[in-house]
C-alpha cells in the first residue's frame, strides 16, 4: 500500500529529516470460528522508507513542505474484520545539531479490512479530531469506537516534543 503525505517544517529553523516510524495504538479483529492461528494482523512501514528521507536534498527550511511516499506492508488477513489504528512519528535534527527530536503526525491513521474484500481493497483514512467528530455525527452509530479514536488521537498528539517539524498527512 503506497501513501503520499507531506512533512511540514513548523520548527522555525531549518531541520534535517532522519526517520519515520509507525506506532500502533489499537488492533482489533473478529476471527472466523475454528480459525485458531498464532499470528496477528499488522501494518508496518516498509524498510526502505528511511532511505526515501535521506534522498531529501539539504535541510527542510521553515514553512517548507516535503512530499514523501510511504510504503506500508500488511499481513494476510484470515480474520472476518480487522481494524488497526496507528500514528506516525518523524525524527529530525535542527540543522547543524546532532540532537535528534521526534514529533507525531497531525493525524492518526485507520486501516480496516473486511474478509469479503479479499486482497482487492481496504479502508484506509487519516483523521484529526474535527474529522473524527464529523464522521461520528454523520453515522450516529459506533459511539464507543469514535470515543476510542478521540482518546487515541489525544494520546498520539500528547507525545509531541515542543515546537517541531510536523508530519502532515494531507
């Protein structure tokens, strides 16, 4: 699965991009009866994503945006329905510094797969608080799920270090 996103430098000074990592906050699955397997579905960043950041020429200037293509690898799904909620973290250094700072993406990402879709499709969206509230109001159902997304979003964005480059998912 290929995803396009932008890294926005909101740090106020030039930064050198170092790495991107994914952190899974929620994983749920409904298994078919008698499907007793010892594996869990997962979504992981492919190994070559860091190399993509290293091809960025020079530091990212304040207010500048860097497009990035991420490649996610997914496990095979023998479950009836799978939901994975995760966030991205970008590691960066202020230009001329060896300090490595980390900041979260401005959105959480939601991957869902239904067994009827086979390998042909999935549901993959990014959400901030406003879009979580909007979709929750539109559907009027699954209140616990949307409340869980709000908590996850808060946990994810609270893990920020002060004033940093932000991984935007626009």
